C-alpha cells in the first residue's frame, strides 16, 4: 500500500474521509463549547484548538480498564 499525503506530512496510515465537512462554522461552534471567545482565538494556533477539541471528545470515551503501578512495571520491565 502506498503512502498518502495529508497536510504535507507523509503517513503510511490510510486517510479516512470524514463523516462531515469541516467548516469554519463547526470550528467556531466547537471553540465556543470549549469556552474560547472570538478575541481569544488569536492566542491559540489552529492545531492547539483542534487538540483541545479532540481531548474534550476523548473525555467521554469509556476505557475497559485502567493500568495500575504493577501493570506499568510489568510493561516496562
């Protein structure tokens, strides 16, 4: 399988199409949900706000188990 280009970054992972088009309106809505005002948008990069949106979505994910210190020591040896 060949490489694909996305945002000028080479990746071997296939790029899946998104379910809906990302528009400025959706971006502004997600930023408002994070409590970021229009005047504060200049203080952040697009990537930083995108990361915050993704992290907020991850807050609602259910993970089957949480590692404890024994699991960490076993994993790292």
